[in-house]
C-alpha cells in the first residue's frame, strides 16, 4: 500500500467520529444476515477485512461468535471499536496492518472460515493491488471457507472517502479474483449515508471453485 493510503486512512479515523463517515451503519444488518445465510457455527473463524470501526463485530459477539478478528490499516479505527466494546473487546483479535501485505495475515494461513469485506475491495483500482488482495485471500481462506464481499455497484458512487473506487457486480469481482472462486449468492442493497444520500452496493458470497 502506498504510504499516502496509510496516512489517508489514519487521518480519516483520527479526524472523524465513526458516525460521521459515509459508510457508517448503526447495525451491520446486511453483513449479519449474510453470515446467517452461510449457516456457520458460532466458532467459525470470521475475519472482517478493512473492518474499520464497524459494528459488525458487536453483532457477531451478540450472536455468540467466539472467533472473530478485525483487521484494518488504520489503528485509530480499531481503537474506536475497542473503546466502544469495552471489556468485550478482549474476545476479539485485533490486527492493525495492510491486508495486502503478506506479513499482516501470516498467522492466519488457511485459518479463516468467513472473509468479510464491506467497502474495502472497491478501493483497489489497479491490477497489481487486486492481485495482492487475491493472494491474501487465497492464503488465509480455509478450503471450505466463504467470502462475503460488498462493493459499490456499477451504478454506485464513483468515489468513497474522496478516493476513486472500482465499481463491481459479483461477476466482475470473480473475474478480478481469477479462476479460484465461484459465486454462491449475490444481491444488491442501497446504503443510506448519515446525511441521507443513497449508495448502491453489490453483495456476493463466494466459495472456492
Ligand atoms: C469505507 S471503510 C469501511 C469500513 C467498514 N468495513 C465498514 O463497513 O464500516 C474502508 C476501510 O478499509 C480500510 N482499509 C483500506 N485499505 C486497507 C488495506 N489495504 N488494508 C486494511 N485496511 C484497509 C480503511 O482504513 C477503512 O477502515
């Protein structure tokens, strides 16, 4: 990741409260429903990639999940989530680092049952970055693992957090990830930002092919 990307996200998370970001959700209902669709047990190893200060982790803990990790390049985002969770934060594995950097996820090789990414993948706009994402995913996802991926849809915004994004549907996600994955399910949602504008998202569940 370029140094300016790290400083961009660190700056975002130190200058805004989570509730002031466009991607804020009071409850991560769509993500939690997607996990339910998978029918995994409470001990499934869930990794929230680019999780920021999302409340997805809160919902997982409320549902009894015991094996949750949250990864983000911006340490202040994880600190905000930890502060919100209080004592419950100790039940979560927190990983501050670049998801595209092999060393960040080396401890999780083959050990992720559910890879969840809401609104991180779409920041990858060049083939080299997508290849590094694909390698990271391939290294950590268990053979029977599932991927829950939500990106801006083809008719979604062209920018997020003032950065250009690549917009996708499930087919283009799978094309980008190469031949190793197949679509299990796909659907669309409309996210409403805290200031009321609409953002169209494409969701998909993928499995190894
Ligand atoms: C639009 S926010 C979405 C946050 C969260 N997933 C949610 O739905 O609320 C994107 C997040 O991805 C993180 N991020 C961006 N690039 C990253 C990378 N290469 N590795 C890890 N985190 C990254 C940012 O710090 C930010 O928290």
